[in-house]
C-alpha cells in the first residue's frame, strides 16, 4: 500500500497538506486518484483466502478501506502529528465511534457541558441507555473537572473553543486530571481546525473532526475523522468502524483531499476576516457580549493564545434586544446567509437557541450562555468590508 507513498520525513505542514499521503497508480497521475469502487478482485481463490485471514494486507472492501480514503487518512495523520487516522461519513459518526468503540456498560464519561448539540444528545440520551454514566461539568471550571475526575473514568470529551459560546478549555490541565483518573481524552477540534490547535501536543489522546467544516470548507461534503495512537485506532476503533459501517464515500474523501491543499490559505483568511469583523462588532451600540477568542476582551484570551495560533473563524455575539432583535437582524442580512453550518467559504449565521441548541431546556440554555439574543457567525472568505457593511445595515434595521 505504501510503496508509492513518498517519504514525507521533514516536510513542513503546507507541503504535507499538498502532498502528504499521495499514492500514485501505475498511470502516474498528478492529482490524487478517485477510486470510486466498493469492492476489489482477487487473482485466485487462494489470494482471496489469504486476504480474509489477514495473511495478505490488501484492499478487500470499501467499508474496510479504500485507496482514496487511505490517502486522506495519511494526509490528516501527518498534519495532526498522530500515529493513525480513520475517516468516517460525518463528524457525528467520528464522535460516536470514538466514544462507543471504547465504552461498555458500567463505564463512565466526563464531558464539558458546552458541546455541539448532537454530541450532547449522544451523552445524555444514548449512552445512559447502555448503562454508561455521564457527568457534565462547566468546561472552564477546573474545580468541577477535579471533582468529577476524582473517580475512575474511562473517557473525557471536550470541545475547545466550544460551540456556540467559544469557551476555551484548559486542555493540558484537563488532560492531567483525566489521565490521573485513568481516562482517555477526546478533543473535538473542529472550531480550531487542524492548523490552529494541536490537541495531541496539549495532552489529548484522541482528536475528532467534522471534516464537513473547514476541511472541506466549501459546503459540499459531509465527513469526519478520528486520530490517535496506532493501538487505539487499529485495535479498538477500526474493528468497530469495519463492522458498524459509517464509511466515508471515496468521492467525498477525494473532495477533501483537494480541499486540504488550500486549507492554510483559507484558514488564514477566515481568521483575518473574523478578527476584523469581531473588532468591528465589539462595543457597538445595540450589542451585548461579543465573544471571539482573538479579542483581548474574551474572558480567556490569554489561554486561547497559549493553545491556538489564532482566534479561529467563528464569532458569537448578542443582540441587546433579545430574540426579536436577533430575528430582525437575521432577516435584514443581505449577504451573510442564515445557515447552521460553519467553516464555509460563505459567511453563515445562526440563532443557536432556536436551531442548533433548540433541544436544550431553557435552564440549560441559560447556564450555557445561549441567550435569546445570541447569534453565531461563521466568518467566510468574502471581502471583510462587505461583511462589515452587511452587519452595519442589519444592525440599523434591527434597532
Ligand atoms: C459540525 C460539528 C460536528 C458534527 O459534524 P457533522 O459533520 O455535521 O456530523 C461535531 N462537532 C462540532 C464541534 C461541529 O461543529
């Protein structure tokens, strides 16, 4: 599988993003090949037998492995600095598999409360059905982490920056507490992208992505990835994926391989635009809190800058006039689209309280800071001046 794989030793990140993991076929194509095939053929019955008894390592079925997926998995592994990677059909398939492949009845998970809505559903609705105990803590409160992790625990799940309020979790501190409790730490690194934050270097054991977000970054494909050490990925996660089947489409993997080539260019522009828009919004009349980890006014700005190389691509801000003002503002936007996706080249905005986090009780929303006036803006690649103009006119219309 790897004889056509170039020696990537010493290559820097941008080079790995363009060339890492490339496997060239006998046709010596320039671009990565798209192997849109579900199965593979054997030269003989003996070869088929050897393949199934693992005496021969080769492709047998695309639910197990596929050359286009192998290229994407190798490229992601190289940029993350992980030993191994498996891709999945969506980010939620990645989160679910990373959790469930290592849990059993009687197990225990500790997680930060501020999580992507569907991750909370898995923790609160699905895992308890199978006898897994789940304890949620306030991600920024180290005392709560210490109390929860004073008991043996199997898995810790955190997201930093968190969705939608952009809280920053102190990853090295949590990793130390988690490891002392015997737990593996999974970091959902979607908001930071693989470029701005390296959770494995900060003490995490496993990193998960929704590749739907910045990795595709152009609103086309769903996908996900799980990265970690070889023992976990190969022996624990891979059998679970093989037999439960959340395999990524080779076509989507190919789109993501091509998208990775431009990831640094896009993420840098996203971050520059986001900082400019955050500065424009901060302190503006008609607005309450403006939350962006790259702003000095963010409550954990110093921690954010220790863990990340830039503030990210998402801003949360609050219309002082509550839900009515927020809806008037959304409906007045002419350029920025109302959409619950993020990490797209198009700027997208949503109202978490009535969309992504609608399922939560009013008390939980209030506790998480998901107020009726809160909006989450994923800043795209447009000209920042056009974004400012659109926000300005919508603010005028909402007040
Ligand atoms: C989008 C997202 C997910 C889920 O990914 P899908 O590709 O939509 O399944 C998980 N975590 C975070 C932080 C996300 O933003």
